[in-house]
C-alpha cells in the first residue's frame, strides 16, 4: 500500500468508524443538548471537554501513525505492514478504542446525559469482545514474538504512565 492510499483509507475509516460511534450515534442519543450537570457539579462539564479533547488527540494521532508508519489503515481489511508501538501505543494497546470511549464519556459528562454513559459501556464491551476474539489472536499470528513482548509490557485498556520502548 502506498502512503497516499494509506492516508486516504485511514481518513475514510476515521469518518466511518469513530465518526459514527463517537459522533453520529452520540448525537442521535443526546442531540448534544445540555441537561443538568453530572452530580450537580457544573465544573464537571470541563472534565467532559477535556476527555473529548484527549480522546480526539489519541484517535487522530493513532490513525496518522497507522498510515504514515504502518502504511496501512485501522480497517481490518487494509491492515498495517508492521506493528505500531509508538505514540500512544507505547502506553496502551488500544488507544483508538480508548479514544472513542473517552470522547463518548466526555460527551456524557459535558452534556449531563446518562444514556451516553450507558452507550459508552456498551461500546466498550463490544470493543473488548472484538479485541479478545479477533484482534489479539490475529496480531499474535501475524507479529508472533514481537506482539507477545508488546503485550507483556503494555496494558490493554488502562494506560501505563511510562511509555514502553521496544528493544
């Protein structure tokens, strides 16, 4: 895959997957209308905005790395040519999924919408099942011992503070 096709494919997949899961569906659920703040704390809205920003940064950076470093896309039908272990991938194995969850959780807190909180839990469960049933076995088969070392050093969901640096 060329760098140009990897970039275009990643942009298309970004609009489809995170665009729907973290954009269109949360909008359908909440219409992005403000309700009473979570726990009655107006300051919680700032936490929501920060989560949205951090989630978007993680998503954009991860998609960029797939195209620029891996010469592929996050779409399973157009995978990267090598294992990506830089950027946010040094801290957590699934920064795209964590980013989507952060954006949705952030919207839930920002808008004071409990339905979005439930939706975030549902999509996390879907991500977890997909990671366990398909993604991790596939990456282990493709990248073998390199992926084993990565898994031993980088957590699946909760980021480690110090980044892993492969040997």
